C-alpha cells in the first residue's frame, strides 16, 4: 500500500519527487537519490555474500532476492543518464588517483556533492568561535605533536578534490513502477530493508553461523518442536464413492 502523500504527487503529475518532502510515513522523507543508493547497497551486499559458502541457505535466499531487485533497479535509467555517464566516465579518466583505474560510472558511488569546504574547528557554538588550543597537562614532546595535529595543513586532503556531478533523478512514474515491481512499499522503505540486509550480512560473517556447532546437540533435542507432534496432521480428502 502506498502512502497518500506519494499518491498525491503522482496524481498531480509532478515529473520528479522533491527530496526531503514527507512521504506520508512518520519520520521517512523522500530520498534524494534512491537509484544510486540501492545499486550501492545491493552491490555491497552481494560482495559480502560471496564470502559465505555457497551451501549456506541464507546466502542462497539473500543472494536470489538481492539480484532480483538489483536487476529491477538497473532496468530503469533516468532521463539524461547516458549523457551523464559519458561526462562521469571522462571525469573518472581524468582523476585515476581518486577513483582508481578501469572504473565505470556504475561502480562509483557518491550520494551527495559537497558544495562548501569547512574546517570543523571553525564551527560556531552559541555564536562563539571555538579556539583551537591544547587542553590538559602535557609534556613538551606531546605539545609538539599536538601542535602539528592542530595545524590546518594536517587537514589538507592528499587526493584531488573532484567536483562530481550527481546522477540525474528518476521520474516519479519510474519510482512508482519500481515500487510496484518490487512490491515492498515505498522506495524509501526498500532502501531501509536493503540497509538492514547489508548490516545483517556483516553479523552473519562475524558469527560464521553456517559452521557446525562446536558441541553437537543431544539425540532427539529438537523432536519436541517437530511438525505435527502436538496437533493432528492434515485430514485426508474424502474418497469418491464408487
């Protein structure tokens, strides 16, 4: 079921959804770049799943649904995507030290473009600038090291600063079609599920739950929970009279 606010956006024939607008679900706002976010999450999840043995039932099921949804997302290209991809590829080729060699725009993920460079030490609090000073008692050697850290030169990035052009947004009708094909609510809800799955794979990898238990369970430990142990089985259909 789609929220009323999202339905109104489609009824009013808005070509693009406005990022940050309410979706109709409490605390859930319209995502600015759902396509690139989902491609990143699904690609990351598949990379992590490849580290789990193929015989794992969890890997088989999670991999199948992740690939299915990734194929759905890749099947939709926003207006102006091909032109953007060419400009992005040219930018990648111009800065191999930032993006690496032999990279395609579809494998470079950047959710937002920073428009202003700020030094955290210049952030104001109650309209007062925070002084960059040393606190506590330190030895002369520690003060020398702290002074070096406090210099702005230490915050200069080693890599080039690239002005990246964000991927064109999907049309509202395309987002609605994606939501209908996946069938898991709004695309923002789909992103939340993808984020949860991506984090779950980390937990599975850490626990190595596909391995056998160190201590084997006693014989018959789980018989009590077997199906049809406490309720009668399915009734047989009546036989036809001859």
